[in-house]
């Protein structure tokens, strides 16, 4: 039988937490990659967008939305960097994790609010949606006025590996 492994590179950028079975997605990448191929996976770290969640999650708690939602925060926590490394290590040799940590400086709350408004929690908030988004906007705007900016941590794990 012909070798079906024809792909040189597979990228899985911030998607493992969206698929029903992340381990199967990684196994499929291993199946199609050539022996000299490369896998690149990106997923969020624990501190990704932490400052935004520190303002958002208490608002959700107040209206009773956080507990029933698995991804109530502004970052989907379903597949951590440790999870991704474990999945990759089953099918690939020596996965390497490179952390990219930085800060985003915000001087206008609008882009942050647009992100919050697009989340599962905002959609599930129903009659509380506008109130919650408004309170988040006020909190961020207040910090910008006080400090001249709102600083947001970004933390992303990039995993690279070659097939076993």
C-alpha cells in the first residue's frame, strides 16, 4: 500500500479546544504527516487575558452565569497547554513547548468589549447581556482614565513536534 502520509506541515492554531475530541485531531495529524513533517499547535496559557477575566468573571458570578458554563471566561480553558503536550506526546517525538508571553496595551475599551460581547457567556446572559457588557466597559474605561492604559497579559504555548 502506498504511504498516505503526504503532508509536510500541520498547524492547529487555537483550535483544539473547539473540536469534540482533541486527542483524535492530534492522531489524525500524525497519520497524514510525512516522517520529516512538522506539527505546530498553539493553545492558551493560564494567564492569557487574565486581567480581562478578573473583571468579567465576577460580573458573571453576580448573575449566576459562571457555574453552568464550561467556557464562561474570555478564554476557552478546555484544552490547556499541558493537555495539548500530553496529546501530542502520544504520537510525536519530543514535543517542544515554546511560550510566548507579552502584554497588550489598550487605550480604548471598545476592542476588548467587542471580544467579551462575542463570548458564550455574553450570548447566554440574555436580559443581563447589555448590563454586563456595560459594566465591563465602565471598569476598563475607568482603569484607562486612572492609569492611561489597560494592560492585558497574553500567554500562548506553541508546541512543535515531528512524527514518531
